[in-house]
């Protein structure tokens, strides 16, 4: 493997970087914060899945996969760069650098691909729901496919197609962006297109269609749909913006370092996008869990805040999901079997149901 070498060559490696002691301390504080909050947020997601059976639905397997990959990034990757930043140098040699670059790239791509798959799942649930499988087969295949897809693009640098090396301040590693060879350039182009550009296109397309669908529903029943419409629009907007803020600067700087003139990207300029990309491990649980009503109800129950679940007559059972009806009219229910609830929550296109139906569902 091109990234692995004998131990006696590790003592003078990696080359020194032009970052001051104060700069290393600032990076250490940022990495420490990302490490702590990333571990807490993603462990909280795992606790919620273990504690509440109602959350173990097929589509939520994608959310669990995102949290697992983000947790592994924090535990196996961020800890190494944090310790190295405290020491102002990389502590683990060439072999450790190759390992760090591989696991961070692998787990990071798993999260990005899972986010794209989740966006497609929401889109297909709303617009082509008749083809949706009711079992765990499709979500599990999607989870396995995300890991295989990630391995497909992160193993090649270990066997000679490009390589992993130090980046930024010299206390973390990634793909060798500054390696100026045709082999390295071809790999970086493919990595950028298939592991960053493609997920962005999928998310923008699927959420754009979702936005259009919710807007159309709101035009038909503005009063009934307004509150949940704005909630879904805000969640979609936050998801796409945070995704782009976390990963696009890193991709742009990486392309500049690869195809720009030598020294175009300074150590400080490369550290900031790298830290932004790492913050996705903190932000993902907040967006996909705490902004999801089903998970938020479970979160409140877990910490003994049930009284917040019964305000305005809302049920405290954490199994409700928001239903977006695009193609069917509401089915009239018997006044004997259906209790009275807020008319705004049951009239129009967006409504909450506790019992399973044949209509499409989207967790909000």
C-alpha cells in the first residue's frame, strides 16, 4: 500500500506547517468542542432508538445509520486530530495518517450518502408512495449500499490511486490534495463529482420537489396547512443550507489546492473548511432528530418533560408522524370513534395520525 511505510521514516514526518502556537490552540478548542458535542448528540440518538420501540421504523434506519457514522467519525478520527493539535504536530506517523484519512473519508461519505438517500426516501414517500415497501428490506439495502459506495471511493488511495497525507495545520490527514500527478487528479475529480456533487444534486432535486408539493398543498388549503407547511419548509431549508455550509467550502478549497498554483491555499485557509466539515457530526443529529416531532416527543419523555406534550390537547404518545396528502381527499371518520382534536390539525392536506393508513407519511 502506497500510504504505509517502515517505522523509521515516521520520525521526520509530516513536514512542518506554518501555523502558530495560538493557531493550534484555537484549532484544539474547536476540535474539542466538536468531539464533545458530536459524541453527546449522536449517543443521545442511539439512546432514543434503544429506549423507544416506536422509533424503530424502516425509514428511521437511515437516521440511525447517519448517527452511527457520525459517532464513529468523532470516536475514531476527531480524537486523533484533537490530541495532535494539543501537541502541535501529528502524533501517529504515516500509518496513522493513512488510517485517519481513510476512516474519516469513509464515515464522512457514508453520512453524506445517507443524507441523500434520506432525501430521496422522503421525496418518494410523498410523490410515488404506492411503490414504497412496508418492510425493512429497502432501508437496510440503502444502509448497506451507502457503506459499500463509501468503501468503493475510499479504499483506492490505500492501493495506489492517489494517497492519504497531512492537510491543513499538519495535525490531521485526508486525501493528498496537493499531490500533482494525473493519477491523483483523476481520483480527486471522481471523488468530488460522485461523493460531493452527486449528493448535493440529489438533495436539491428531492427537496425542491418536496418544497413545490408542500406549496401546492398550501394553496389549496392555506389555513389548515400553513403551520406544518412552514415547519417543513424551515426544516428543508435548514437541512440544505447546513449541508452546503459544512461541505461545499471544503470541496472548493480542496479543488483549489489540487488545481491551483502551489501555495495558493494557506494552512489557515485549509483548516477552517476542514473544521466546518467536521461540525456536520454535531449538526446532523440536531436537524434530523430534534427537528423531527416524533424524536422530539421521545426526547421530552426521556428527560421527564411529558407535560410539554399535552399542551393544546396534543397526545403524549411518541408515535405520531406528519402526513402529507397529495393525491387523496381526507377520509371522513365517525364521530363516535374519533375524538375531537384541533380542527387545524385534521383539516386540509397536512394532518397527524396515530393509526397506520395507506397514505404517504413524512416525519417532520
